[in-house]
């Protein structure tokens, strides 16, 4: 009997050693499993929601006044009076400048007197003709003379009126280029006039967008002078030709400008709204790319669940979701890199 126990002792020692070795090897895995179920990750989440997703085309445009002109004189003469200041707002037909018109005024008065005398003479000849006291040829000659004087008077009045220079439309004047008493030649610039009640914006888009650009589409424009302030307008015309060198299409839009904040010549960053769709979206930080796939972590109860999603278009800060999750679900936007499928989580904040 003692020999039997002593013979089995080495076998028992081997079995005990193996059991201890197996326990030692399995202990770290057991600890990991224990830690997995005990560890809680703090995360921030956001709700999957619908928004209006605007498909836009970006372009650079130049602002132009609705109407713009250089005010000049048709005739050469001395400047008698100036009735405007630099940068003044004027209405249509407001008097801007009067040139010396004494000679033209005298000529108009002379021709008016000649016309009155000629008309009176014509009336006398017509009365005599009725009494057969004169010939028809004399009446015709006097009638032609009267018409000639009338035409001369009309020409003199036109020149007289042209010496008073008026605003052709309402707008803002530029700098004054003349002074009282100065002699100006025909065609000399007096000032500029811009109608800024509306701003025209000319820009170009690649020809591939020709099927999605149409008159009436909404555009938004920004200028660095006004930061994030957005000016809204609409496309009013599209060129009938594509530029053969740049393969671009010229487009013109109009922007209301009653506040007169926009000025001609400004550089504008233009966005053309091609379409507006209602789509599901998540913050860009919620999407985790893995090779050619995309995943998000949703929060179900107190656990994180890894879900594959199909994404669509992107805009700064947001991603369109085509499938994989539904509206109203919570997705992790901060802390996702620490997560694994099924791990316990604690939601610190649910961001809008």
C-alpha cells in the first residue's frame, strides 16, 4: 500500500502543476473579460436628425451697378454752376451742372420772334388766298419758311437744354472732376453715376453644371468686408455660349441692395443653390472610416453598438446618412475612439 501511494505521488504532483499552469495562463484573459464588463467610457452624443441639405456650386463673381454711366457734356463751354457734391444721392432729372448758355438763350428768343412773325405773315397770305388776292405759290413759300424757322428753333432749344446737364437716372454720384469757371470740351468727364439699388453679379461655372443652372435659382454672396453677412439674390440671365478656352458658362445674378452696402467692383464669393433636399445627417466627428467602410457608434441603453452606415454628400461639419441608422438614434460624437462594440458607456452630454 505505501508503495502504491509513493508510485502515484509523482503523477499527482504533475497534475497539480498542470492545473496551476493552466490557471496562471487563463488569469489575464479572465481579468480582461472582467475589466471589459466593468469599465465605463464617458461619451458625448448627438441625435440623428433631418436637415435641409443644399447642393451648391461655388464661384467667384464681380459686382456691377445696375446702371452706370460717366456724365459728360455734348458741347464745349464754360461751367456756370455746379449743383452736386461728391458721393451725393440724386434722383432722375436732378440738375447737376449748368454751362454758359447766354448765347443760346438769345438765339432761342430771336428764333421765337422770327417764328411768330412768320406765322402771322402766313396767316395773312392764307386770308388773301381765300379772297383770291394772292397766288398759291406765295402761300407755299411762306409756309416753307415758317417750317424752317420752327426747325431752327427746335434745334436751338435742344442745344440750350443740353447745356443744363441732368442725372439720367437715380443713383450715387462719384467724384466731381470739374470746377465753376472751368472750360470743358465735348466729351470731358464731369462725374460718374451708379444705380446701386440692385447689384449685378457676373460669374462663371464649369460647363458640366449647365443642366442644373437655371434662371430664377437662388444665389448667396459674401464679401470679406462684411464677414459672414450673406446677400441673397437670383439668377437673371445665362450666356448662350460656352467659353471655348475655359469651358465655362457665364451667368449673371441680381442682388437687392437697398442698404447700399455693396459697391460696384467688389469681389463676391457666390454659392448657387442647385437643389435643396431633406436628408438624415450626423456630425462629421461621429463617422469612423475603416478602409472602404464607414461606422458609427450608437448608444442603446448603457452600451455602445458599432453599426456600419452608408454615407452620401458632405458639407462642412456634417455628413449625409443614406442607410444604417434611423432618425432619433443617439450617435457618439466624442469618445468614439475608446469604444468597442458592447462596451458600457455613460452619456455626458447630448449635443444638438
